[in-house]
């Protein structure tokens, strides 16, 4: 009975598999990229692209509310990818499938059945009620969207991006945590994105995500990877760590005056958040990051005894978080908000309404554009009351009087600001041209276009802050409200100088610190794939530095030898030596032979890219014969070091025996190489002492075969006795070294024939 049950179960499983395969074949038959796009098999790439743009626009899920729009859009995109890729298109035309439709391997080896697996069939883990549709429908990112929207927006808020794919079963396990975390992060204003590797491989490669699932963050255009276990707490901490340091300053009774009085130096309002938690809330940090260019943020922990004086000073209740905005008056807040559950939109509205001082100083063009916008139409016109003054102490009274007038202003049409003449000299020269240039001076202006054109009117008599000056300015403003034509002067303003560039070094140091911190974190988590470019750059720099030091050391030693050589030549000249002839046209010889090693790294520079007419003379040696042969080689070629067309190198045949054998195949026709076939086959040919003259431009070589001309010590009679074995061993060792030394005895004559051009040549081919 048990056996019968097992057979029944196996048959049932087999039937299910057959049904699944049939369903796969049917789904494959339904998918035809040509039918989806509505083009013929002979359609050109331009036609396919044109049809794709039209269909993608028509079926995009954001524009088409049809329930089938998303599936249709995926099919259109998939069809376009197949038909615009020559390899995929040829594979589909031949087999009815592409490599992407092979879930169990690539290529067409093994089973030859032309099954096409429709990706929608395998969405069983990601049904329409959640999972993949939850991410794709709302958060899916495309390459152009990431570059044009996400990267610029990441300078105001961080982004959390998940890399996934349809075949990533590990993604199923993290989906509930991801969904819960995303729902909370969205309320804080965090940007969310999902990249499907199956459809956005280009974007995944651009982000450096080489496996699924991966989670990464983007802040200020910089990508950081998440390395911890996927739990909500870790993801929240990851977002917080993405934000730059020093966004929010901890404020206590000791440093509150220093913090608030820095408004004049920073030219920003200051915001204080009072709360009972010891750490700065994430929502407040995100707000500080979004408005970092406009407002300085501080945090007061109400639970500390060091903040008791601040609480009493502003008479705050501790039952709910409270935000205070301070502008020029550090004793009295300009605005206040208190709520038990502060929402993001409430905080954003509160900060947006208070992101400028009552009378800010114009420090760059961006601030000028926001304070004094260009006139669009009559009801939205803005007038800018500008004080041109100085930063010396003598101007303090007039500056404070102007600030007092700005504090009493309740007209939204008027904006008060001031500039320092020395820091904005081009702007002041235009506004004070042919006018009373006595400082300070008040100018009322209206911007007419983005090119800098303005209409303006200077207030006559200058400005010293007296009651008469205030009365005169208020009269002009009342006349302006009734008759805008009183602005009877026009000019074109130059772009303002950016006074914040002096803070570039400080910002650079902070950025470098954050970058180094990220590098250390990557090293700790063994994220080697992302670290490889940086490590390669570091090692390249060290290699270049080390090479420079070595070359400098050699050059210094050669310079020390030059005075001795010159002194010797001078003494020869005094003695009438014939070697001092100055009529020789041949360049002087070097006092050393420069021999470099020919490797796969130096192959291109030392051989392939040699200039026409230049030859590289290469000595073939081994590790054991290196010292002996190089010494002999230097003696033989020393007399030719004055030639500008000869270069000298050596090749270690222990490392490059295959290359040597391949090169000599080309030389066998021109030069007889009498080697045994068995030795050639077993790669036991002794190439030690061979010399190759290689012409990289014309691709030919000349070969020098070693010829032994020395004394054969092995032919001498050996003494008999107890010490004969050791003496025989010493004799053989000495004989071997002498034989190696004498292999290059005739090299000098061969180089002379090489210079004369009488040596036989054979083509060297294209081998590298």
C-alpha cells in the first residue's frame, strides 16, 4: 500500500510539471515582440524606435489608467530591448527566445526545446496585492529619471533605493520589512526608489549594484550601500548616517548666546527645537538638511539640567516639542510653533515663511534672485529697498536704523536688504553712477528680467539713520505704492560676487572627512567590489611615487659620476689624447648601459610603439644566469650606447617561454635553428644567451645564436684520489659559468652587422 501511494504521488507531481511546462509554452506562444510593437521582421531600427516611443507614451502606467497598462508597458519595453539588440533579435528569430528567457542557463546547449517563459507567469511571489507591484507601480526608477530627478533632489533630501529582480527569491523575505519601513520614511520626506535589474540593467550598473537584493542610499549625488541585516531599526539608522555631520548644533545655557548671535556672520535666521528626547529627531535632521543653505538649526534637550535657564527665559511648556525662530533680535523669537505631533508639511511651511532675515545681506546672486524676484505681472511685483553701506564701525548707527525700519515693515511687496560696497563693488558702481556717492545710500529698485535689467530710484540725501532720513524714505515708499513710475532710472546689474567662496576650504575639509569615514566603513564591511577603483588609484599613485624616487636616485648617482668623467676627458685633452676629437658626428657614449626588462607591461612601450628606425636588442636569460649574462651583455654592447636608435632589454625565458617559442617560429625560415623536435615539443630548448633585435615599427627580427668559443674545462684530465669528487663538482660548476659567460663572445660583431644592415631579417608577426 505504501508503494502504491508513493507511485500515485510521483505521478501527480509529474502531471503538475507537465501542466506547468504546457502553460509556459502557451505563454511563450502568446508573446511576440513583433506583434507587440506592431512591426514587421524587416523593420529598421529607426522605425522600431519610433513605434516604441509612441506606444510607451500611450501605455505608460502614470498616464494610462487601464488595469492592463502596466503589463502592456512591460511587454512593450521588453520587445524593444529584444528587437534593438542584434544578438537577442537573432536568437529570437532563430529559436523564438533570447538568453533572458533561459531561466536555467545561457546558450542553447543541452535541451533543444524552444520554450519561452513569459515573465508575468513567474510573478507568483509578487501578486497584485503586494510585493513587487507595491514597489514597481509607485517607486520604479528609470535611468533618465534617476539622473534628471533623483540626483538633483538628493541635495535636499536623501533617497533609499532597493535593487531587485523577478528571480530574486531573497527579495521576498525582506519585502515585509521594506514595505513597513518605506511607509514610515515617506512621512518623513525620504525619497524611495526601486530598480528592477531585469528592466533597468543600465541603472543598476551605474549605481554599482552587482547583486540582488541590494539597498543603497543617495545623498548629494553620492551612493552609499547598506551592509547590515534588513530590519527597520537598521534602515532608519542607515538613513540618519547618510546625512552630513554638523547639521544640528546642541545648544545649552552656556552656548546659546554664541549660537544666536552668529546670525550676523552666517547671514541666516536661527531655529531652536526644544524636545525631551536626548538625541535629535530624524525629522528635524531632515529639515535641517533641506534648508541648510537658508537656516541654522539648533537643538535643546529639555531633560538636561544645563538647559533649565533657557526654558525659564522663554517660558516654555515641556509637554510638547516647540520650535522658535530667531532673526536679528536674539532676545525675542520672531515666530513660534508648538505641537505634540509635528508633521513634515507643518514644519516645512513654518521654515519656508522664516528662511530670510528681516534685512539680510546680499552675499550671492541666488539670494538676490529669491529676495527680489523678477516682475512677472502687476499683482506679484516685488520692490527691493537696498542699503549700500560699509562694514566699518562708523556705519553701525545707520545700519541699525535701517534694520529697525525693516522690522516695522508689514508690506509683503517690500523686501529690505543691504550690501557692503567693498564686497559688491561692481553692483554698487552701477547703482551709484552719476549720483551722490556719499555712503550709506538707499536705492529702491524693481527687477524687470533675468538678464539684470532693473528700474530704480536712489533716495536723495544719503542715509545716516536719522528721523529725517526715515521720514524721507517712508514718503518715497508711499509714493511708490501709488505711482510705480517714480522709478525713472534704468540699468543692467552685473551678477553679484559670491562671498561664500571663502568658506570653500572649510566645506572641503568636512566633505573629505565624510568621504574618509565612508571609505573606512566600506573597508570594515569588505565591500571590495565598490572599493576596487579607489584601491587601484591608491596603488597606482604609490607605484608612480616609488618609480619616481628610484629614477631620481639613479639620475643623482649618474650626475655624481659625470664630473669625474669630464675631469678625466680634460686631462686627456691636455696630454694630447686622440680621443678628444670634437669633429666626430656620433653622439657621445653613456657611462652606463641602460637595460630594461621586457614584460607584458612594458611590451607596448618598449616594442610596439617604438619610433620608425628604432630597434630593441633583447637578451634572453633565466633566473640562474641573469647576473652573468647581463654583465657580459653590458660589456659587449657598451660601445654602441651612443646610438640613439638602439635600445637594450632582457627577457626572462622562465616567465615567457611560450612567447619565445612563438617568436622563433617566424625565424626558422630565415635562420636555421637546429633543435631537436622532442625538445621543442617538451619546451626544453635552452634559449639562454639568445639575442633578438626587434623592430616594432616594421615588424621584423634578427636573431643571434650563442656560439661558445671559450675553454672547455671538462676535457681536462681529473686527478684521482679522495678529493676528486668535490674537485670535479667545483670544476663542473666553474665550467658551466664559463660556458654561459662565453655564450656572448661574438655579440659585438653581430651588433656591428646589425648596424650595417647586413643581417638576415624575418617577419615577427603580430604576437604579443
